[in-house]
């Protein structure tokens, strides 16, 4: 572990255990672009915090349900479920849950509207489509569920730490942009236009408006348009509530009780996305704990350089030898060794470039494991590697 940390050598090391043990921190949000290991990282952080004495709930939005499998739970849903077989000797506990996007949206509607109005909205086909598949709804509902969990934790004391695994979006920024996107859609000009005849004077039902609705009807169909109009009319009283809730959640993300952990792979696109996200967090005055560079390649321990390996390949090329098969095998292994070292050097350069641009961002570098993480022991190993980063850096050889 020491050589790996020394090889990648970010300017500051992320002290994960100090973060998890800080009782003033009650929310940790793991963010990053899709496919960089946010789910595994969030689960490992949650498990380590619980086994160090925190009362933790981890919220995942991962559709592959890997978290449930890793934590030995048959299925996760919108309700926190206790994770069995954790080490609770330090007094901690761990619950896990998976975001049910539509159910969370339904809960918001039911909390904001009268029973009759809520029933009307929930039964509307256009609402069903929006709540299930509209771009940004998943990210918005993740923030909504975070707000609900925080309010419940402060009221009951059932949890003192919430770990959030953000949606597997193409862009990490989708998580922060979702409230504004959904609010803009619900309060957009077209939605206002659909609502205007029902709210305004009769003069709004002009020939021009009739031409617009006729054109839209031809494109999407009369029934769909009627469903949209009924949805907007019923939802009108909730517009202000949605904007207010989005603002409250945004303020929660800016609170000093929250900490963002950005997760990235040692690849150009992932680290570029991480840099954008770090800069966005700063511009929004949101607290950044640090960066986790996941699945980094580690150099072989034999000390043979890539140049020396390729030079040895050239020396194995003399023609007309009887042992050419053995030489071909040796040459192939030497090329693999050189390729591995080249990959390590490229990842080191990318990580160093990020550190140069963001020298004040504490960073932890996790090695790529030989097997997938599929149980609590695997999550503990990830947690141990994260927790060992400061000591490994102190013990790493300098040169």
C-alpha cells in the first residue's frame, strides 16, 4: 500500500477516519460521474463509520442493487433496513435503503396537497410519466429523500450519519442541477400556458391560443394534452412548495454538517468531471471533504523498469534459436510488465495533474482489487484501505 500512495502522491491525504469520527458531520454525499465506484465507496464508508460507533443510514440510488447484495440484504426499498452481521462492539449501527423515485415523489405530493387533490394528481397519467422517467427526477428525489432522512434523524435520533450514494448520472453535476431543472420544467412557459385559460380571464382563450393547442394536439394527441392540462391545474398549488423544498435541500447541502466526497477513476474524463464538480462545490459554497481516486493500478514490486523490460524483449529476438517458444513467452510477459508500468505512470500523471490544479483537495488513492466487492468483508477491506491512507503516506519511501 505504501508504494501505491507514494507513486500517486497527491499533495494532501484524505483522512477518512477523522471525517467519519467527526460528530459535527451528519451527512456525507458521495458524488462523481457514472461507473467510478460511488456505490462501493459509499457502502464502505457507511460500514466503517458504523463499526467505529456511528449510527448510520446509507441511501443508494444504484439500479443494479449491488449494495443490497454486498450488505447481505435480500432487497432494499424506500425504508431503512438493518444490515446484519456488522461489528457493533463500538455501539454503532447500520441501516441501508434504496431510493424509490416514484414513491418519494408520491410522498411529496401527499404531504403538500389535500387527500382529494393528492389522489387526483397521483392518478393522472402525465404525473405517472413525469414521476417515473422525467430527466432529473431521480436526482431531485435523491435530494428530497436526503432532506426527509435528515429531518427524521434530527427528530428521533435514530441516525447520526447519513451517507448518500448519488445517482449514476453521466455528469456528476446532474445531482446539483436537478432541483432547478425540475422546478423550471414545472414552472415553465408551456406549463403556465396550459394553466392560463383555467386561471385567467376569458380573453386568454384567443384564436392564437387555440392555434397553439391545436398544433400541440396534432403532435402529442388530444388525450395526452388533456392529461397535461389536468395535471398542471391540479399541481398548481404545489409549485411554490417544490421551489421552497428545493431551496431548503440546497441549503442543507451548504450546511457545515454536510461533507462531499468526490469519487473518480484515474482516467481523463472521470478526473475532468471531478475537477468540474470540485469547482462547482466551491462556487456554491458547499463543503468538500476530498477526492477518492478509485481502482488505481499498482506497480509490480520487482523494480524492473518499463525501459529495461522492453530492452530485454529486444535481446530475446535473435533468429534461428531452438528455444523460441520459451523466448516468446518471456517476451510476452516482459511486454505485459512494461504495459503495466506505462499504465501506472499515466494514472500517476493524471492524478498529479489534478493535485497541481487543486492542491488543497485532500485525496485518497485506492488500488484496483483483484476481485469484485460482493460482501461485508470486501467493503471492510475498502474501508481499511481508505483509513490507512495517512499512515501509508507517512511510511512511504521518499524519492
